[in-house]
């Protein structure tokens, strides 16, 4: 199964990823910012969409290999906002191609809370992404495409204990609904 965490910076994606890794077995978490830092280091990091997309593609390739080796692995993808429509389409197409269920979880919170989290993290220097600032949040928010269903929308302004059970139930659900992905072949879909 693939879990894609989505949401603007400061909305709690990484906190949720850590909680999922703690509460579930056979979990692999890949964080785009960690992958980027590993690949490019501080000197080579550009914080461009092209570089982000390259890191995500590397994560997807690694996820495909992991799931081919052990299909029961839960792969959690963190660090991408999914604020552009092509990013959501990419992960949905990827999950469909692998025949893996996708659980898309959108993290949201009040703007003031997200901005305060970002300002505090930036001041303390505790996040790998040096561009993860209130200004980045505002810029991404201004041009964000809405994330379409199916997804689970979580308000991370509440304590994690208030919503973690709901997230775990969503991830653990084994019965797939037709909207999750169409399992028919492209030729069959074309004949419909």
C-alpha cells in the first residue's frame, strides 16, 4: 500500500509520517527533503520544482522496487505538498500501475498555526529544507490546486491523539472502493 501525505509546509505531514511509522509494522517512510539533502547536500540543493520532481521520481522508483520485493510493505511518502494537479495525478497513476492501493491524506490547519510552526522551525534551524519558511507557505498557498477526492482530510491543528485513530483506520482499510483506482486495463476503459 502507498500512503501519500499531502499539504502545505507546516501542516503536520512529517509528524503524521512519524506516527504512522511508530504505530504500524512493515512501514517504509521516504521524505523528499531528506532524499534531496542526501543526493545534493547543502551546496547542491536548488529548491526548484525540477529538483523536487527528480527527488520524488527517485522515491517512486525505490518504492516500486520495495513493493515488488515485498508487496505487503506500507510505503509512506512525505515531503511533497501535492499542491499541483500533476503531482496528485502522478501518484495516482503510479499506484495504479503497481496495482497498489493508494491512501492520500491531506493535512490542513489554520494558516496562522502553519505560519507559526514554520517560523519557529526556521528560527531553530531544525528542518533540512532551508526554504521552508512562512513566505514559501504563502507562495504555495496562493497557487495551490485543490486536491480532489478520494482523500482523507485531516485537521492537524488538533492534537494528534484526536485524529491518529481515524488515520490508522483509513490506512488499514482493506476494502477498496472503485474510486481508489480503476483496475481494468486501458483498452477495457477505452471501450466503455
